[in-house]
């Protein structure tokens, strides 16, 4: 059974931001894995002399590591303040 978010999704909700960031990282990880496995598979099968494959995998892997560090170690998921509406700002 599919689970849905228990309340209206809102970027100001820290749990929603954490879940969204983690899902974005997982998508990034699967795209990296699919693309790199395909690229290395073709390189090996074709006996291609592609020296750039090392650079693509290394740089993209470094970016993926930075993305992981941000999502799981650096990101601040504390509650964000509510937006001021025009009624609240006109009072007082």
C-alpha cells in the first residue's frame, strides 16, 4: 500500500525538506549508477580507448559524494519561519 504524506506538502516543513532532499539524492545516485555502468560496459565490450571515461566517472562521483555530504551531514532542517501576509505586516 502506498503511503502518502500525512499533511499538505510544504517546503517550510523540515521533515518534508529532509525527505525531498533524500529522494533527490537517491535519484542522482541511480542516474549515476545507470549511466556509468552503461558507459563502462560499452567501453569494455568495444575495447574502446576512451580515456575520458575515468574523468567522467571521477568528477561525477566527486559531485555525488558532495551531494551525499550535504544531504546527510550539512543540511539544516530546522523549521523555517512562516511568511508574513499583508494583513500581518499592515498591523502594528
